[in-house]
């Protein structure tokens, strides 16, 4: 059972990753098209998302490896992921539409890497707008874990000490 603090850390990491993906994809536009530098940025973003997904789904993967049936998806998790997907997609689309004109204005004002600046701004905005849903979900998961721990303790008291 994970503590509230560990659930909150996961919420912060998820929100930061959301911002990193949207902002990083935008910042990569400062690199020449089809360049190895741009590909490296995109590969790093894909690796970060894949790692976070793998870590999040590790309990389900362990169940599959052990031959246990899959636990049905929690509707609240699906709702949180839907919200996260819509928000990150929305920010990604917004920056795609506004990217050209904003970059031109920034260049005229002497900004050498306008897409990096735009990426930082949109990345922070994405993280800030996805954090509340991840934070709320972390609180609910911690409450579920606490309730499960209390039930386990109650059953242990009822059954007494068990062998092995």
C-alpha cells in the first residue's frame, strides 16, 4: 500500500511528464527538420512516456506474468487519463496553430531560440492544467490504500495470527 506522499509524487511526475512532452515537442522545432538532434529529442520524449507507462502498469504486468486474471480498469483512472489526454492534445493543437506567428514575433524581438521559449511556456501550462486531476486522483488512491490496509488489519485481528 502506497502512502499519500508517494501518490502525490506520482501525480507531480505525471503532470511534469505531460508538460515535458508537449513543451519538448515544441522546443524540438528549433532543430533543423529531419536532423539527428530533432530525432534525439523525440526519441527521449517517447522513452520517457514509455517508461512512465510501464511503471504505472507494472502491477497489471505482474498479474499477467503470474497467470492471474486482469483487474478491471478503474473508471476514475480512465477519467483521469481521458482528461489528461484531452488537455495535452488541446495544448499541443493550440501551440501548433499559434507557433508560426509567435515564433516570428519572438525572432523580431531578438529571441534566438523562439521554439524553446514557446515550449517552456506551453509545457508549464500543460503541467499546471493536468496537475489538478492527477492530484485529486492521488488523494483518492491513497484513501483506497488506507481503507484496504484497515480492512487487512481488521481481518488479521478476526482470524488471529496465521502460520506462514
